[in-house]
C-alpha cells in the first residue's frame, strides 16, 4: 500500500471520531453561549437558552465583565490565577525531582515506584480530598498527631493554604507522569557530552537537561493548569469559605444554586477563551521550536 | 507520532477536561416557561392554590415496586424506611438534593421523576404549583393527617392543604459548643452578634441558603420582615454579611450538624432541627450537653412538607408513605435519627426528650406551638425581589 493511500485510509477511519469530537465540543459550546446570552424564566429565574443568535442579549455578560473589572468577581479571578500559579510551581518543584529520579536513577525500582505513585490515584478524587479533610480537621487523627509533636494549627479553617495544598496533592501525579515521559526519552548522551567538555553537574543540568525538557515541562504544566482553573470541588471540600472561592465555585454557584444562570455561562465562556488563548500561545511556541529543529 | 506532537495533543485534550463539566452543566435543556402566575401565600394573606388535575381516586391499592423519594441528606431514618418497605413489600430509593433551587431544577427538567418529595418549604411551593409540577392530594389515604398540628392543617401557603402535608417544624438559631462558649455570650442583648465575633474566626459557619443567612443579617439589624423587597435594607444586610465574612472567615454549608459535634466548629447559625440532630454525631463517650442552642426572641420559624409530583408513577404508595410518617410513634422513631421535630399534635417536650435523648442544653431548640405561631416566616418572593436577594448573596459568597 502506498504511503498516500495508507494516509487516506487512516483519514477515513479517523473522520467519524473527529466529527464526533468536534460536535461534542462545538454543540455544547454553542449551548453555553445560548444560555449566556439568553433569557431567564420570569417566574423560576432559571435559564431559557436563546438559540437564535440574532436575539442574543449581552446585559448579563456586561454585568459579569463589570464585576470582573471592579466588583466581587475581580478578587475571585485574581485568587484563582494566584492559586493555580502557586499550586503549579509547587507541583513542579515536587514532581520534577521525582520524575528525574525515576527516569535517571531508579533502575529496577522504576516500575514499582511508578506504580506506587499511580496507585493512590485509583481512589476517587473526592474521596481522597474527604480523607484529607477528616484527617486534618481539628478533631481528625492527623491534626491530633501533629499536636502531639507540637504543631498546633487549624488546617481546615478556610484558609488559602488548605486549598492550594489540596490542589497540589490532587494534581501532582499528572505532572510527574508527563515529566517522566519527557526525561525518560531525553538523549542523555548530550548531558554526558557537556560533562566531558567540562561542565559541572549543576551546569549540565541548567544548560542541557532543562532546555531539552522545556517543551515537556511546559506541556505538563498546561495539563494540570487547565483542570485547576475549572476546579471547584477542592475548595468545596477543604475550605467552604467565601474567602477561598475560585472561578469554578462561582460557575457552580451561578449555574446550580442561583437565579442568575446566565452569569455562570458567561464565566464558562470567558474561562474557555482565557484557556484557549494560553494554550494557543504554548502551541505556537512548540511549533516554532519544532520547525527550528527541523531546519 | 513524535513526543512533542503527543504532548501538544494531550494539551488540547486538557482544555476539554477543564471546560467539559461546566459545559455539561449549562446544557441542562430548556425547561420551558412557567404555566401560570405565582400565588404567594403569607400569614397575613393566606392563599388557596389553584387546582391542577384531579386527586387520585379513592380506594386504590398501593402500587408495587420502588418508591422514588427526593429528599435532603439524612432527612429520614433508614430504619423508618426499612419498616415501610417491610410493611408494604416495596423498596424505597432516596435521591438527595442540597437546595430547593436544585430540587426545582431536577423536577422541572425531567431528568428525574420522583414519586414523592420531602423537605420543601413554602419558599418553593408557589413555583411548584405555577409550573403544574404537583398533584392535589387525596386525604382519604392519609387518615393520620388528623395528627398534624392544628395550626398547620389549613396553612397560609396552601389553604385546605390541597397539595402538602407538614413533615417537621423548626426555628433558626445558633448552635454552639458549651465547652468553648458560655451561654451568657448570647444573652447580652445582641446574641446574633456572636456570629460577627472575630474570636470565632475559622470555627464558625452559616447556612448555605440565601434566604436564611440574609434573613439572619436582617434580623440582627432589627428587621422583622424577612421577605423584604426594600433594596436599601437588603444592601445593608449584604454589607453586614461582608463584615461577618471579614471578621470570621465563615464556612458556608449545611453540614454543621456533623461538624460542630465533631469538634471542627464552635458556633454555627443553623436550622433548629439540625441542632437537635447534633448529639447523634458526637464521638462516643462525649457528653451531649456539649452542644447548646440559642435563638433570639424573634426568629424565623418554618415547616417542611411532603408533596407528590404530578408525574409520580406510584401516587397511592406515596400517599401511604406520608400517612406512615404522620403516625405519632413512627414520627418519633424517625426523629431519633433526623432530629427535626415532627409537625404533629400532642408530642410534648418531655415525650420528645424521652424518645430522642436530647440534653437539657438543646431543649430550647424545640418549637412550641406558640413559638411557631409568633415566628417570622420566609415565603416565596416576587421574581424581581428574589433577584436582589440573589445579588446580595452572590456578593457575599464571591469572597
């Protein structure tokens, strides 16, 4: 079979899946827009989607933008970005050395250690967070044990610390695995060459390993940042305080518990746009790097 | 596929993961508009709700199979359910909701068709009837209706009790740990002010219900209209809640009935029935007297009720369940788990205490008929007023 013919066959096989994925992205997105720019039931105050774009109304979108610019939602948006940024840096700081060790030095322990990292995550995310809540709440076993060694703190007092650490714990394996995949396939001969040419271990790491792992590291960061931006259950389970609300919590509130569902839908659209902008800049940069390497 | 391409595609997939839940949430479908106007009853202006459809005929046999029940969490005793299942040879399946708004959405969009709903209040009733979601009851199947508190047999929100049968009564107040807070904290003339006390920062909670918590702020400011449409008063209550938020960093949820006895909170604004349930969640060996309850002289009192959706496929069995739980002995047995006080006549404080074993420090949470009658009532709001209440709440929860 010629290469061109094989490509055509695979293209035909992929087409239904691509069409399905496309429809599953575009149709719900359109539905969200119809809710965001639609009406609400005058009595029930729940969403009445406006399917005809010519009749879309943008007053609620304006209210959300105004709140983001100079209202209650501004603090929520700033907090969300800060939480995600801090959690991502902490997850990277925790995950990179683990991935590096697994890829470079674990030897025959590599598979058992990988399994040990993955196994706890077979347990449902909510259950793991609830377990932490029960352990670290003031009457929990963990908090009592810490008190015995002189660490006295109410971990579940609705503070940012609990939410950020929860995010780190929840998402850290999703940064370790792609980092491991990147480092495991890295051409270590280049590092050895750097060492042969007189670079110290730190210099070789900084000038060779890190640049080679940059694309993989960026992808791993993107992979955990995207779901973190939409996360609401970590805050719901570990804090429940308005002072730690993230954008995901506001979306949940507006769509499920308020009489202003359009605002939730507007936030969904804004968050999607923000994430797509961030993602496309990453994709452009990796494309550029790939082209440079091919040259 | 090269590694970089794989990573790039994985990143695309990540975008989908991040936004998928929100998108799905927004795709709940068009529930359609309401069919009629809101009929809002108040104690001053009781309402006879318009009748939609006919009650079921007399003398029908209860259906077999599974009774689908929509209820709050921990709001019916599993032993009571088992007794009903055994008595009628059926199964009962409970689906929970965590706010009236969420229950209304479930009922309206048809994603779930329960046979019986428990725990709704008159803040939702007008909308349920306007959307023609309920069926009128046939009380020949509910002889125990005669046990209902006299003042609720013809309630202001549903004259003639056409659609509803009261389930429990309660009043809003403050539950607290007596080993941390002395009762005198509440008796200095500004008892509700304890909820604004920075001394309880990180260990204080309010109800995740915009009506109840904004109502608390209104009452603290001296208001006696917990259904006000006065925007200035509501904005002032909103400012007051922001002050509470800054001072105490409160939890906003409906699980204080577990968290306060568990030692994770010291003080919480609660539905009184939740306070009565707290001793059941104390660690073994802890004196129930560690839980205290206080409420202001004038507070909100309410009752929840049973109602049967129009789409119920087992209406006779649903009526039988209402009757089963309106029996005094079964209602008391149910209260040993739920905590909430049955809305039935003749259950004295002594009887209730004997049945449930609640400590003296909690007897204040029991609602006497006089207390119930003199309490403030939340009722359904005009949609425009409701929007202002929601706006104030959104400002508070946005942190």
